[in-house]
């Protein structure tokens, strides 16, 4: 047994064993990653339940003029014929008020909107359309969140939506029927309507007019803009945001089903940030092990393999504490709590088997490592560059302190 212990205490063999221990400790780190994924899926399921019952993603279209008639195909069957004329322009102005709903420990942002839509539709000059029934079609991809009735005003006359008319509703939207007397002398249609709806996650605008302009404001302070077109102008302050878009037919050439959207998001996803933190686990464990080994080499005070393993397991516990605490408090605070609950016991543990100076240095190394990792997490764009520079500096430091050591 003594020979075995002497073999394990050989510096080179111990280095290899420490490295293998650091690799083995990636197993509990991966288990925490799987747990974070599982908790995130549970969070997404809870959020989906809330959003689907609240109205879901809402889509906003401009109204379309349709002429409906009948035609006979080559087999002699009567088919419905629809001729569409999209709006010359559509101007949408509105506000989206937001609130945060809770289910268990999960939060989701929902919104309620009031959108005023106005614009023009040029009347066709084709005589064939005069013999067809006319109607206004308002497309809808999701009507679950629509509140109140919808009344469209055309050239000063109101056309309310008829709830009792089955033909006024389809799976793609609603219809407002127009009589021939209504449109007889119209050269153009000047329309206006107000849509009040509630939804969640995103508000999507579909530019189905020749000129489609949107101006949206909201008290939400962390919007996400996505889709085929970003805002022409935007202003985001601590009181909310204002954004404007103007999309024309030229902009949509070659783009099928184009849209742009505002995503009402919670800015911090603790599960994704925890997963990013765990990606540094091997680096953290290896750095702390290197600090302990360096201390052991310089002070000639033996640190057993068991003490390395216990230290590594304590470092792995940090990620489990971070995951569990971050579900209840902001990520930055949860990171601080987990770091303190890891560093303080490790410091006491180091004082149990190291001299005072080495214990203080090793505890400071743990604390400094967590500070550096947190800085890297928040750098994002420059994280790779900063991390590489850090590793280079650490390698140089190790080379300096071990330049006279004989590991064989």
C-alpha cells in the first residue's frame, strides 16, 4: 500500500490523476445541464398554456376588397370566383399595454392592444366586377384574442360585423358585405376600423397593402424586433418603446408571406444563462485544481486525491445551487448567492488541510474565478477573446511558478 501511495504521489502521476478527476467531474455537470433543460421545457410548457388561453400570437392585416361571383369550369361545374384588390395604403397606429402573468414559479408577458387602422382602396374600373357581389375581407390568422365587435367605416358609413351571419365568418377571417347601392358612385374607399385584442409572446404585422405603415408604442422596456423588416425608427427608454415601420410593395418583391413582429419577452432566461455558466465548469475545476497543485508544489504540503475530489464536487454543487436559486431571484443575485455558498465552505475546508497563507490564496482563487466567469458571461461578444487572453495569462503564471519544479 505504501508503494501505491508513493506512486500516486509522484508529481507527474498526480497531475494526470488530477486531470482525469476534472474530466470525471464533468458527469455531474452534464447532469445539471440536463436538469436545466428539463426545467426550461417545463417553463416553456407553462408559458404555452398561459399564452394559448390568453389569445396567443396576434396577426394584423389591412382589409381587402373582394368581388365574388360564379364561373363554370371546363367540366361544367359551378365554382366561386373571387377577385381581390388590396389596399392602396394602410396606416396602423396603436398601443400595446403589457402585464406579467404568473403560473407557479414561471412568468410570461401578455399584452392588450388597441389598433386604429385606416387607409384607401382604389375602386376597380373593370365592368365585369359591377355584376359581382362586393365585400370587405379582413384576414385573421388567430381570432381567439379579438375583443369587442368590429365595425369598419367606409366613406363615412359604418358596416358592423354580423355575428349572426355564418357566411360572414371563415377560417381565414371575417367579411363585411357591401350592397351595390353602397359602392355605385364610389371612386375609392376610405376605410377605418379599430381592433382591440389580447395576446402573448408576439404581435405580428403582415404588410398586405401597397403601402403599409405602422406606429406602435408600449410601456414594455425590452422588446424584440424580428421578421423581414426592422423598424425604420425606434426609441426604447425606461418608460417603454415607440417603433415605426413603413413597408411598400417594392420591399416585398420576391418575399412570400413576409411579416415583421414585436416580441414581448422577459429579458433574462435563467436556464439559458445557467447552461452557459456550466459550459465553463471544466475550466473552473481545472483552474482551481491547478491552484491547489501549485500551492502543494510551492509549500511542499501534501494534498490528497480525496481532497481534490471533495473540492471538485463542491465546485459542481455551485451549478445546482445556481439553477435552483435562479428560479426565484434574478440571475445576478442567484449567482452571488451560489458563489458565496460555494466559496465560504471551501475556504473553511482549505484551512483544515493547508497552512493559513495557502488557504487564503486558494480561497481567493475560487472567488476570483467566479468573478471572472461572471464577467465573461456578461461580455458575450468578446467572451472568446477575453477567455483566451485569461487562459494565456494563467498559463504564463503557471510556467513562471513551476519553472524550477521537477515533475518527474
